[in-house]
C-alpha cells in the first residue's frame, strides 16, 4: 500500500455516481498546507474548474474534492450552484473554510450532478478524516482508466516524500496540465516556491503527453504541501517532483484508450525548445504515425511527413534531418527490406522511441503518446451508451 505523505488524510467512497466502484474522494492537509493548481484553458470549462479557479485565488488551498464519472460541464447556472453546494457541504463537515478546498470532476459532459446522491454522500463524510491509503485515492478518480495511476519519490537529503495520483486515458492533449492529477508532499515550501516548481515541472511532463489531440473541459492538477517533514533543498524537491510527474505521464500514455504501445518522441538539435516541442507533437499526434506503430510498421515516411508539415519553420531542411526508430537510423541512411523486417520486431516493444534530429540548433524536447487501435474507436463510439 502506498500511503499519503505526513499531514494528509483522505476519505473515499461510492456515492452512486458510478455503479459499483469508488467515485468520491476528499483529501485534506493539515493547517498551514500550501497549495498550487492549474486548470484547462478550454472555453467550455466545467463549473468545477471555474469555481476552483476562484477558490485557488484566495491562496488558502489545503484540500481537494473529486467526483468521477460526471464532469459537470455545460450545465449552466444549476451546475455552478451544485458545485458550490458540494464544496460548501464538504467544508462544513470538515470544519474548514470553503476557499480552502478545490473541486475536480471528470466524466460525461452535459449531465447535472445527481444531487440527491451527492448530498447523502456528503452527509456520510466523517468530520475527521482518517484514511491514508493513496491507492484508494487513485482508484476513486478513475473513469475509463484500466488501472490506477500512482507514483512516489523521496526528496534527497530529507525525510520528505512526494506521492502523486492521476486519471486520464482519453480526451488528452496538453493545454495546461491534461487530465486530473493530485500531488501531495510533506515538504515545507512557500506558496510561491510551490507554484513555480510545480508549473515548471508540469510543462515538461503533463503538458507533453497526448493521446488523441483533444483537450478536456475538466483538466485539473493540484499540488499540496503540508510541510510536516520540514524544509528541503529546492533542487532536490524539483528532481523528485519531476520523477513523480514523469512516471504519471508515462502511465497515462501507456493506458491510452485502446493503447497497446507507448510512443516516446524525442526531437533534438532543434533551433529552440518551442520548435522541438512543436515537431515532436506533430509526430506523436499523427494518426498515420500512431497506426504505423500499432502495426509494428517502421514506415519512416510518415514521420518525415509529420516533420514536414511544420512548414512555419523554414530552417528545417530535408537534407539536415535524421530520423531513427530506437537507435536505428532510417533516414537519410535507409534499411533494405530485410533490415526493415528486423526493425519491425523492435516496433512490437511495449515502448517505441522515435528520435528525430533537426540540426537547426542545440535545443531538445520529449513528448509521450500511444498507438491508435480499433479499441480506441470502440471505446469512444460506445462511451455514453
């Protein structure tokens, strides 16, 4: 069992939103907990996101409430009133202020909260939380995920720990912090320090995973620091946070709806980081590249296409570009049919690396995604029925 860091306690339950599994979670940090959060940029952001943005602005965040299987998106004023009632009810039960909590919801769009069930769930919430099982928290936020996503790391030179959980397998393309994720640490940091390191790390991890190029209306990521383990070296904390968020990023890519393989796209020798990220995303988001990986087909021409369509970069020139699958160069040095057949066995690995050198500069970036299978189509064709 993975336990929450010191200073945190949780409650998980089924309150009837899902048929028979955990769908409600509350985690609260001790007094003095610092919080940072990031949210979707979608113009169709859900009531939970809109309300949480307002609550986070108060700078007092120490806890989070998550409902899974109902996103509370496109639900109008009634949806906002329901979100406020939920947050207010939880705060009253726990004896904290409303602006010390944030709320995250994920699931079907356009359906009102089942408030009769939610009210009963809030009424059953204990006034003093006792749970410390992070695995249950990870399970409670799942929707179409096939497995819970959890990661932990120790902060070098201290007793502090970082534990993160995430939900997300579809409707994922970076536009702040894709999916829903909750990160807890007992390290002591100021709010400003926490916000800075969290945002920087999200940009290099969560914001570089893509399943299907679609940006969710409910994306929320929250990081809470109780301070129970005392002060830590900032660099050591940043390293540990990166380890946790990167592990969760890869778990999201690996569990993409219908996915069988994780794709890592590394672009180096780019003019700048923006160019590297743009080209890498073009590759990982290409349906033709995704299906080639799914079929274990080392069709480097599809990678060349994805690089070439980044036509805004006039300094990318065909004669300078090098394309590799794993460590094997396929362009400009090309394999014969026998060599391509051997490379196909590599393409059947659980994790496939596509490595492109642009030779326009010294910058680099890595993004993660997954293959595209018939399973993805089936899951999303039948999602609401």
